[in-house]
C-alpha cells in the first residue's frame, strides 16, 4: 500500500458543485500539505497543517477549505468549484522540523471542472 | 518572498551528462531540494543541500553555492527513464520551513 493515498484519482465535476478530495497517510508524520500543480506554474501551496489542531493558509487558499480529521487524514474541499480550479492536486506529508528527507507525495488527484 | 528560476525545458542524448541549473533569491535560506517528477505522477525526493559543495548519489549529484544563490543537478549516464521534470525547491528559516518550488525543468532524453 502507498504511504500517502489520495482519492479520487480523477474527477470531473460541474461548476458550482462542492467537492472533497481526501488524503490519508501511513507515514506517521505530523505535517500534511495540499498543493496544486498547473502546467508552467509548478507546485503551489494551498493549505498546510502541522498537527491535528493546526491549520494554515498557503499561497493560494481562496476558494478552498481543509479539514484535519486525524493525524493520518487531511481533506481538501472546494465549496463551489470553478473552471480555473481545474488542476492536478497533490497531498504531501513530512516530518516535523527541518527535514533532509523532503516530502512524501500522494499520487495526485486530477480534477476537471466543466 | 522567494524568486526561483530554472530553465523550462532541456534535451539530452541517452548516455550523456546533463546539468540542470537553479538560481534563487531569498532571505533566510536554509537549504535546497531537488525532486524528480514523471508526467502525471507524484514528485519524488532526490536530494537536499544545506552546505556548499557537491553531493553525489549514484548517477545523480547536486551542487550548492549559497553565496551565489545557485544550485545544479547533474545527471550522468542518462537513461530514457530519466525523461521527467526536475523541481528545485528552496527552504527558508522561519516559523514554517515550508519549501517554495520553482516551475520545474522538463528534461527530454532521446536515443
């Protein structure tokens, strides 16, 4: 089984719909992140959480919300999806503090908003 | 904020050596990551440089010069499977230590 699992892998949704992307991990890491990736723009941080009671906005949090249900679970919601939220979304985890091991990423969710 | 610059695309021949550069401008620099990402897949960690110099891991090496704000990833004995995007990410001191990613360099290896 993967260390970081994202569901669904692919999703097509209509403008205005609410959608939730889920992420679970077996790494035992406290820190979890949500990124989106667009062609030519690289990875941009949406939200991050350093423990169950900690939620922080990233670079591009508008239009998104998150929930940290447990140490192992971190969900990303789009309350009212719009076409420019079409992107590849990645969940990632890391150890606390400065780590020379980097992030562990999930396999991604490809979201299309029509 | 951080400004990270990488070439958009590079091509190289199987068996050759390629160097992918990354320059950055940031305050509070703490370290620099390199990740590999195959198309449609998750990024995977390659290296993390904190001190100046070259670190070698098999066919891949990463170099850092803190004074010049410069790093490179060196890939030797290129294989077709090395065709991927290579992401440079800068870690800064501060409350969060969350790295900022560059836009990535797409490397195409041809026979």
